[in-house]
């Protein structure tokens, strides 16, 4: 009986945002499954797609094209992820293929070669059938079309007699190594050695190494040449004699290979509040009941230990656990703690991994070889199939919202997956988002409070430095009071963390004769000076140009650079404290792989006195010798045109303050501000989250913002500003016609940064409580989307927006 596959093709457009049906050839009938990645004809092309459904009858009266091939032996998408991709695409008004691509590692989007390798359990007869004609223990799979051979391969994979290894064509050098195997029987090497000339030094070395170390073979070529003290060139001669055989093999990339961790399987003694939190979370874990907890614990109250002990409980119930952290910078420290407790059961997923490492970790997870996954935002899609517990640490962080399409929020995806698995979801933070705390107030989440630190030390003392009254011996960036505090801390052999949430050296260049400001030619934003590379850079589009010697407008040499970034503060600190060691942590110093971990490890090992950085150093980090935290400019976030600006400022100051005094030494925090009376700064000074919650909720109610109202943001963009504006007003007319009078429609207005990457942006913000026709109307807007070829306009919809440019 014929079968038909509904396929989502790998083309992200409005016209292809639907399934296309293909007939499954008889020889592929047993191989094509829901979630399979397949090759299909599409017009004149052959492209990749994903099978989302299989039917016994065709939906079309005409002839259906045949599906060409199955790319993977086992489907990369399971039933849960297929369902989730469909629901997310509808909820976010985006293309389903875009969601699917977000769920999978990059290597599955690329061209790659697949090889079959035998495992130790393979039988001799099966080995002969598959590998007898191969020069190495690798059978290329890309060109195999024989149905019987495919069935045999599938059987051996299920019996774990073989395994699949992958080589990405454009990265093969990074993923393969030369392996050396013995070419003769062990007993023969002694006879060969006896007949080898004494002056044949390399031959003598190799033969003796083989005789003394037969258990080391097969061995990597680099290891053999090092241990036997042989030149690589000599191995070619040995291979010609038949003593050795060499082959290229897949390297198993382990992102935790260089992680030095002392095993710590013993749970720590809990405080009363920790114990109550653990017991509350464990109760639904015992009964496999879904439940959402909001764990609100002050900084340093021991939330991580609660996470670890509840993960242990989930594993004890034969369930899996998924833990998210908001920043790559936090991943090394959190992974170290989780790995110390649970060892090889842990996998890690974040954008700091290479494509190969990320894929290998994904394969381990997909193969159900691990029980715990730790990662940043995209790890929410880890293909765990038996989830019992999901933890989102620092749940208030805006980094959990993806700002590129698809614009999902990891917290909302976590709620969906927890519901699907009947799992427990724990949202942890010292400063919960107002949305989460409001849900806890309404008992939609269960609130768990932790108000004390296990060390019995009080929260650090926070002092505000009013920059309008402060004294300065050097430049205006660092007050004398902050400098004195830094010097005193270093003199006591303790460490300092300094926060400045702006990278680069200077914010902008100004001509003092004509007032010209050097801007990005593609964006309405000034260029930032990066002194180490002597470049002016745009932090929006990446444009770079050399630092001008004179004004491009009037050719005056009276140009000056204003504002301060982390580079400038680092230089200033070196001048003031020449004997101190400073580590700078921002996007520029952590671009290279492992950059975050290298800096944090060095600081943790007391190799530096001061850690200076942007917001990535403000949360989650735990260094027992840090007793002073300084905030260089507490006001930077308050000026953004964003209703969450006060909340973000309060969160940042509270979180960074919590980095001080986390062990047995009391901590102190110095905050430089030009707005010392602002409620967000005053309440952060007093560690008063409850006061901030009440104050901010009143403001949100008055302004009709979340959590009292829902938001949808429509962004219209075009290279022609008039086109963008006209399209935006046309959309507003449609919205006013279709929505009720209760909906508030703001705009259209130009975006705060109106031009980005040579495109003009206009925005419409919709506030509403209940709008039955909203989704249908937005779908109409998305479907029409104005003929892009004709109008040259793009439209983007953002549900629950977190960023207002």
C-alpha cells in the first residue's frame, strides 16, 4: 500500500510555510518516519525537508512526486518537538521551518558526510558483510541506495553493533584524526625485531614500543609519535612494510574534556528554608505531577544547592533534568557544580561550543545517553524524552527572549514542555520578573521564599556615591571614594568586581569646531571607539572604520572622544593602580572559544585583583574572596525608552551587589549614580525587592503595561523610509477596523534607532487584555505582508516584546 509524507521544506518564505506531499517509494517505506530529515524534489532543485506526517492516502488527485532519500537513520525530531514546532510557529507568527532549524544543531543544516563504524560487539560475519571492501573501518553512507544493505545497517544500529559518525565537509580537518593499528600478529613483531639492524634506530623504537605496549593499539598518530619518540614521516615507511595501518577516524568532541572538577557527590547540609524548598519541589516529583514553582531567594541564599538536590531526586525517579542559565559566562561555573555532582551524566549546550561539539552533545542527548542538560537559552529544545524537572536560573533575565526570528521566550517554551511531560518547572531568581511574581501572587505559581544566606553573613552594605557631589582626583569616571575602596580591598588581599555596562573605549567622537559626530553610514547611531584595535565600530551592524585624525566634515584636528567603555576604565585603573592585575570581561575579550571560562578561572584562582566587565559579570558568579563590588554608572539603563528600564536597573544592581561577601568575609558595594533618589536605585540599595515590586506594579497598572496588559509589537521595515511609514499606517487602519475599542494601538512611530543596516524601522504597539480577533488579524497581516517584490517592505511580529530599539 502506498504511503505519503507531508514535508516541511527547508525554505523560509510565506509561500512555503505549509506542508508539501510526496509519495514514499516502496524501498523507503520502512525508513521514513515522522521527524525524518529527507531529500525531496522541489521545482528544479533537490532540497532538504522534514517529515511531519505520514498518510495512507494522498491529498491530491494528480500525480505526487516521489520522496528521494532519507538522510538520517533515525529521525532528528521526535513527536514532542514536531508538535512544539507547529504550536510555536502559530503562536509567534513565524515559519515552521525557522522553528525547526532553531531546535537542531547547525551541523544538521549543513552538507556533511556520514560513515558507519563497527563497535566492539559486532559479529565477524556482519563485519565481513559491511567492511570487507573498505580500506578503513568506515563505510561511507551518503551514496548507499541498496535497500537490503540499508535494512542491514539499520538492524546493526539498533543492536549497537555499529554507530554513525559524521564529518562536515567544510570542517573535516577539525573533526578527524589519524589512527594507527597493528598490521601483523603480535608474535611476529619479536621475530622482526631480532632481524632488524641495530643502527635502524626508528625501526627499533617502533618495534619495541609495539611489543611493550600492544594494549595501546589502536592509537592516535600524534600519541604514538610522542610516546615512541618517532618522526611522523617514518610511519609511512612502517606502513609500506605492513607493520602498521593508518586511517582517518572521527574525533569525539567533548566540551567538558578540559574541565577540572573534584567529584562532589555528597549533598550539602541545607538550611531550614532550603530544606522547605527542596521538599516542596520533591513532592510533585514523587507523584509525577506538573507544577510551577517560583523560587525567590536573595543573592547567596543557596538556590544552586536546591537545584542540585532536586535534580538528584528527579534522577532517582528515573527522570531527566534540564537546567537553563541566562549567559554563556555563567555556564562554566554552573556546569562545574553540576558535573561535580553528577559526572558523565551531564551534557552542556550553548553557543560558545563549536558546531562539532554542539552536535556531539546533541547526539548524546538524542540517544538518551545523559540525564542532565545544562545550557543557555536554546538548550530548552534539548531532545530529552523523559523530562521530570526543568530549572530556569535567573528567570527574570531578558536574554531568555530571542530577539531574532523565531522570537520565542525560553520560559514559555519551558512551561509548554513541562506540561507535555507532566514535569516540574522551577523558576529561580533573587529578583523575579514582575510577570512571574504576579502569577505567584495569584497562586498560578507556588512561591518559595529564601531570605537568608547559609553563611549567616548579612547581605553586603550598599553605599551610593552621588556623582553630582563626588570628588575626583583623576578623571570623572571614577570617584575618589570608589578608588579608595578598591585600594583598601586590594591591600587586604581581597578581590574587586567592577561593573560598567558599556564596552569599547569611548561612546562617540565629536568635532569641537563644527560639532560633527561620527556616525555609522548604515545606522542612526554614533560609532564607538575601540582603542585596542584602533577602530571605530558600530555595535548594531558591525561596521568598522579607522580612527580619524581630523574631522571628516571640516577637516579640523580638534576632535575629542567622549564617554567611557570598559576599555577606557581598564586603562584608567592601570594608571591609578599600576601594581594591580585587571581582567576585562566583555564581548570583545570573550569572542574566542573558551574565553569566558579562561577569564573566570583566572579570577577564581586569584590571578587578578579586579574583574571589570559588562552585565555578564553581574549575576550567578560566586567568588569567595570578592568583598567589594563597584558600579561605575548605575544610570545607563534608566534612559532607555523601555517600560522595563527601571526593573532592569533594579535587577542589575541587586544581582551585581550579590557578588560581594558570599563566603566568610563581609561584603561592600559602592554604586556611582547621578540619580541617587531614583526609586529603583534606592530600593536596590536596601535589597528591597518587595518594595520595588509594589512600586513598579503601581506604575505598570497606571501605564497599562504587563503584567496587567499583554503586548504585541509590529515592526515594519524598508530601505525606503516612505514605504515603511505608508505600510505601517495601512496596518494601523486594519487593526483599528478589526480590533475592539478596548485595544490600545500606539503608533506607528519611528523606532528609537530609526535606521539600522540601511533599513528604516517603524513600530506599532498593541496593548490588550482580551482580543478574540487579534490573532486572526495578525495572521492576515502576516499573510498579506505586502508583496515584498512590489512594495519592498518586511513585517515582523513580536509577541510579548522585550526589546524596544
